C-alpha cells in the first residue's frame, strides 16, 4: 500500500487519547464536524501559474514501491512491506529492522529518524535517531525518561523532534527532544478526551492539528509555544486540516465537504498577517515544507488531468511537477533538508523523482 494511504489508514485508528485525570483512552478519531461560518474576510487571489516550473527532477534508482527520502548526501529507504529502513551515504550505511512496521522515516541535513510501531497498537513505539555526522544512535521508547506511546505523531526538524507521550493522569501530551543535547521535555497536553495529530516542524515553528471527542468532532490547526497552543487566527473553526509555518507566514488547508475530507482548499498569510490568500485546491495530509517553501499535492481535477505538486513560496502558487499521463495520484512528498522526493502512481507509468528545491 502506498505510504499516503497507509498513513491515512493508520491515522484513522489512533490519536484520541484521554487527557486529564481519570481519562479513558480510545483509538477512534471522531467524525469531522459540519463547517461553521467563518468571520475571516474573503481571501485574496495570489499570483498563480499552472505550467510546471523549471525544477531539475531526477529519477530515483531502485523500485518505485520502496519509499525514498534524500538530503543530497544520504538516502533513507523504507521497503515496500515497511519492515525495514536503510540509511545510506556514498561511504557508509545501516539498516533498521525489528518488530513492528516502519511508521515514520524522517531525514534532515543532520539527523535521520526511523520509528517502528506495533501493528496491534499495544506497545509503545520504538524510534532510532541517528546523527549523520557521527553515526551515533539514540533510542526512544517506552522506557525513555519522557516515554513514547502507542501510535501518535512524529516530526523531525532542524533542531528538535517531537512525538506523542502520556503524562500524569493519562494526559496525552507532546514531547520535545533537543537534538543538540538529547534533553527531552513534556510540553503541551491536550484537554481531557481530546487528541492531536499531524505535527510539523519548520525553522519558524511547530504545528499540530487537534480534535475533540464530540460527535461530530471539531478540528483546530495551531502552533505549539511551550506548554501553550495558539490556533491559527485566520483558519476557520472546526474545518481546518493541515497547517505549517514558514518564515513568510502560515499555510493551512480547509476541508470542502465533511463527507470527503481528502479534498481541501489551501490558504496562506504573510509574516505580518493581513488578509489570507487562497492558493487553490489540494489533497489533505500532503502539505510539507521543504527549503523555504510549502508544497502540496493536488489530485487530478478532471478525468484527463494529471496529479500535480504545487509550491507556495510566500508570493506565488505554482505547479512544479506533473504526474505521467492517465489516472494518477502522488504520495505525500518527502523532504530532506532542501531536497524533495516525489512518488507518482499513474496509468502512464509509476515514477519516483527527486530534486534540490532550496
């Protein structure tokens, strides 16, 4: 199963965990809520281009079914069956196997992170963090000072990594690990019977999608600031899905119809706020930051349309990749530093390509 769909299936099974004293845990994400009216002003129209921008995409060696992330020097490859992750450079390499499936394989310019999850979601995750310059490995698991938990989100940034943890009273919290010192701290904790997912780290900040346990559920996209959570001021209540922060401002998505949460519209603001601009349609769960820009998958908008990858650099939304011909979809792009890798599954031929985009 392609990683995009496998990740979506896994997310549907986890992440609503009790927060607060005496809370009861559950592994079912609440159904989404109807879209309320938004008090935000009408979004402005950004500069947009539809023809693919010039990026030197190069084919990735090996089977398309293996998921590859590159930073230009190192590659992190997850096997098709997601049982093994291999970290390689021109002069060294290592493989990470073990019990469970590889749920996350993340790479930056300085570190690699491989996370194995128990398929039955009974045991805490086990993650191996590797410092690329030295090969030194750090294991994060249920026995760590700030322990991992079953399921939950992971993100790796330039200076920190974050993961879900369980605090006092079974509170569901976000742990942060300083990559320079290895020090781990427990930060923001979700309110009782709330959950969170889709952590993203950039140089400009860490973001989460939170949700409550009401039926239907209400989602919030927010930045994490220590033990506080600050909602995106321009994202509408309950209907937002993805969110990240760039130096140029915030980017988020809004679900069009709650019975079809894969189809979203993208919005952004500048670093000093102002009216949001509409970036066009996208696919939920595919928003990533790479280099100094945001990228999102746009599934085919018609029967003869390709799947596209769209870049937002703070001023312009432009197509930077199109899939081969025929019915197609793109897996969630994978970023290593300023190198982006895209996998396309298409009637006209599957391909996996990479390029430096910074």
